[in-house]
C-alpha cells in the first residue's frame, strides 16, 4: 500500500497493533547517580517511564503525514520497489535496540563516552538494515569438515564505500568495518555557519571518480535543514554515482532535510533511527539530541 501525495515515502516494518512494554528500572537511592548498565546509560526513574502507545503516524507537516507507507516486514513489495525507483524512501527500522540507542542518545545526562558508544551501536544496526539485499554476492563450493557445501560470500572485489561526514559521522560509522566484509572509507569535512546555516566544505577526500556500480553509504547523524547532506550528495554524484547507489545513514532526521532530499535525489534511500517533527531557528532538530559532534567528542 502506498500513498503518493508527497515525494517522500516512509517504510515502517511493524504492524500498528504490535504491543509495547515499558522497561523497569529501580534505584536504591534516589539521590545517588544513575547506574551504568552493560555500557549504556539508563538514568530514568520508574515514575518517568510510560508505556509506549503505537502511533499511526509521526507528527510532521500535514503533507508529510499523508506520505507514510506501512509494511509488516522489511522486504519490499513489487509496488514499493516500483515506487523506490523514482521516489525517495525513508526507512525507520522498528528494532527495539534501535529505539533503545536513540533513547540513550537523547538523554542530556548521557556522558560523552557512552554517547559515542551509543552512536556507534546505532550506526551498526542501521547499516545492517540498509545492507539487506544490497551487497554483491558470489557463490561457490567449499569443503567443510563433514563434506562439500554450497556457499555464498560478500564479493570482496566490490567494496562498499563508507563516507562519514565529519565530525559526528565518525562516531556513527565507527562499526562499519565490523559488519561489512569489504569497505573503503572516504572522509568529507563540512561545517555549518551558525548564522546562515550554510555548509562549507573544509576537507574532501573523495576519489576523482567512483568505480561503476559502486555502493555508497553516506553517514550523517543529523538530517536537520538538509544543507550538509545535500552538499555531500552533490559531490558524490559529480563523481559518477547515481541516486539508487547511495544510502544515507542518520541517527535523527527532520522534515526540512527530508523534503530537500526528496526533491533533489529521487530514488535515494534514507535509513534513520527516528524522525522528529521540527527544526528550530538555530538549525537544531527538536527534540533531537543536541550537537552530535560536541557530545560524541566532549568538545
């Protein structure tokens, strides 16, 4: 089922009736610092935890609200595949771990080392979802201890290009090599003017030309106004990469950036941990998670 009101389509991989349960957390002393549990920060007292009620759609602009596509699994239908050829698709994977790490990132009390770890874990999960049915495969036979087995491997001759947008993109892309057997990493440094919100490129380590058929992950944690990600994708496209060969990985996205991307890059796929409703006059996503670079590196 698809709605064609907007150029943006959102895929959510769970039925609306999926039950939700609130976590339980008990502090022995309400005045003591919150505990660190298995390398993540969980500072919320039980009174602040509420059951999650499923929503039919995100709180975005009225035009965007009408553009959701709800599916019950990640596997796209024939209709969704045809949509993706000429329209941008936004995937918000429903995995509980993705929701968890987004929540850790949101908390203003999360210390920098744990924030950066949460960003890396979120990036790992989003790239795992984004690489489904996308990586080049080779087949063959190998000898196992018990006999000959038919096998499939990721083709190492076609490494995936991973392009983190500095500096916060470094944290989100940190675990890329742990899930992708063959990668090449290229760095882009882009700063944003705090007054005009316009992007400025200060580092460009992209190749002159990408090999034909390259698959590219562009890793930018915050898709707010869209200036940085649009500038990045234009540089990549100038080097021979088509929209359908690119997947954008972000922690949080907002409607202004998604609208720009949908207008300029039809066929692009965006994978994000969550979509927030607004961007303030300083160019920050609300509620968002603050400045991802400052919080990742404590500077």
